[in-house]
C-alpha cells in the first residue's frame, strides 16, 4: 500500500460481521478491502459455540452441504450444579433433529471464518491479514482512512470505513462513539478444545451420525458467578469452557483466576467423566460484550459504521446469540453503504439509515427485550445459587429411601422450604424473572 491508496470501503475485522458486510457489498459491485490482524481469518477468533445460521443460510443456501460445521444441535441440556450435585433439564426435540436443524450448528471458528472468507474473496473482496489497525486517519475532523501506526506506507484511505473489530473495540473508543469499556459491560470466557475420538464422543453423549450436544451449566459450574460453563460436541473434539461477568468476577473471585474456575468446572463429578481421556489441543480466552440496550455505543458518524460485537450487538440472555446478529448487522450496514454510494453522500445523516434498519429488525428488538437480563440476575443471585441448592436438597429428601412414612417426609420438606424461603420475596422474584429473563 502507498500513502495515497484509496478504496471505496475498508472493513476492519474478518469475523462474521465484517465478512458478511464485505460479501454483500462486493456482490453489488463495491470495491472492498477487509483488514484482519490475525494470520488468517479465524486465527484469533473463538466462541462457544453454536452457529445460529438463519442469516447465513439466506446468503449461502449451500451452507448445509458445504460449510465446515461440526454437528447440528440435536440435544440440549440446561443444568444447575449445586455442590457436587446436578439438576438438569434435558431436551431432544424431533423438530431440532430434522432439517433445518433449528438453524443451530456446533462450529469451530478457525474453519468457519475461513470458509466465509473464501466466499467473500470469491465475490471480489480483498483480505489483508497480519495488519492490526491502530487508529483512523482524519481530514478536517472526518474519518478518511486507517493506519497501523507503523508508517505512512501502511495507511489506506476510503470513502467509508466499517468497524467490525469485535468485543474489544479500541477503534470505537478512538472515534469517540463510546466511553472506555468497563468491566460492567464485558464478560470473560475461556475455552479449551479437547480432542476425543469420534466414536467415544458419540457413545458417551448418546449421539447418532452428525447429531451434536450442547450442554450448559449454571450455579457451582462458575462458583456462583453470573455466567455458565459449557460443553459442545464437535466431530472429534469437545469445546469446554466457562464464561462470566467480569465485574462479578472481580468482586467475588475468592482469590481464584479464570483458569482455576475452568479447572474446577472440569473436575466436577458431573463433568469429569464426560471429559475422561480427552486431550487439550487448543486454549483460548475472549471477551463478550454485555453492553445492554441502554449502553450501546453510537453506531455511526460521518464515513464510519460500527457492526457486530464492536457495536455491542449480542443477545446476552439464555440465547447467547451473537453470530447471527453480527451477520445481520453486516447486511444492514452494506445496504446503507450502497444507498450512501448511490447518493455519493457518506454523512452521518445518510448513515443513520443503518440504525433504523437495526431497530426494525430482530437485532435491536431482541437486545431491547433482554436489556434487564443481566442487571436482574446481578440483583437476584439467589435465583441461580440459593434456590437450585434448596431444590436439590428437597429432591434428595423426597427420593431418599427409608422407612420413614412419606407423609412425614413431605411435612419435613415443607418445614425446610418455609424456613428458607420468604414466599412474598419468592413471588416477587418469580414475577421479576418472568418479566426480565424470558
Ligand atoms: C466464549 C464465547 C462464546 C460464545 N458463544 C456463542 C454462541 O454459542 N453462539 C453465538 O452466536 N455467539 C456466541 N458468542 C458471540 C460471538 O462469538 C460473537 O457475537 C461474534 O463472533 C461477533 O462477530 P464479529 O464479527 O462482530 O466479531 P469477531 O468474531 O470478534 O471478529 C472480529 C475480528 O476483528 C479482528 N480485529 C480485531 N481488532 C482488529 C484490529 N484493530 N485490526 C484488524 N483486525 C482486528 C479480530 O481478529 C477478528 O477476526 C460467543 C462469544 C464468546 C467469546
């Protein structure tokens, strides 16, 4: 690149958001360069992860036959670990075990992002790797390009720049679209990819063919922090990890570091047998945005749009949906840029169309709907800690075999519940849970 090189659109970040935006633009004739700091798209990326593919399948109907997904999600389990015990809700709906498999596919980002990048390149997108954008270039206060900070020869100019740099977006701060990211607005996750022979995975998790399992664990799984542990079955490996609110971790870490929490999770009696014999082949850590609807950054300014995790577009409720929101935002950004290109007007006034499109879609409507999810759980941690423990004790008492008459057992349970639960508080919490969590 030379100091004066100029293209129509620069996209910073080759994740699902950036690549989808790039593909949509290039398909319609725009000149697009994607800049990625990793050695290759996907090199720096990780997620749990279920790739929610409804948007992906709209753009690439060949996704099911061609894309490198590991397994479809046929089995789900939501479990609470209480001490050394486990209480679980298991589901294997037949509807999720038939095409389109509830648009939910267990995936590894290294291969999936690579596949998406090939699609974008096929449409004419140029991808420059190993380049970390350190700042924007400005002309009379307007953003006109990007720089790596290592000399003019690395600078690149553009009519439009799209920031798709993910959860740890420094550039949105530099563009004054958000305040400094604070721990209240981020979760942290660490994950291991653990190799295990395919037949062992299928026998151990009771899976047939490409069927996969997505197990999520709350409560003791993350030492009562606001977050969860997870196991997802890949073809011949397991994705195993923990994720939790950064601010909750800082306040309640009890001297532990995130890796201690992962190790404790892995050694829990419900988890260890599932991992037996598995060999760690990859270790990853990443941040997850939890901005919430009321703290989202500003999404545009003259010559700049922000998409995906960089814009905080993640459904932080039980759904954990990120990639489909990221891809949808990439498409809306591309539509907006095409409109700006037609008018030859890249001002914030024209670019505000992007926010309108997000507001009309599931993206901002879902984020708005779950805006109190995390704050409600922060204030009512008994829901994830105390009640599950009590429920576990009750079930143990109820099913314990003894010569005690069952009516006496029931009376004892009732007394225990009365002693531990304030019914007015419980009613309030249940109503709160209904309004804020579901
Ligand atoms: C542990 C974990 C579990 C998750 N589980 C799920 C799940 O099961 N399902 C789901 O749908 N979502 C899940 N998510 C969320 C999902 O991963 C994100 O919502 C999604 O990846 C966002 O896509 P993106 O393109 O915006 O950002 P990213 O995927 O983070 O991509 C950003 C890209 O920008 C590059 N980059 C960053 N800074 C620069 C720079 N300065 N210069 C150049 N390149 C740069 C990065 O290397 C990266 O390639 C999970 C996230 C985590 C961390």
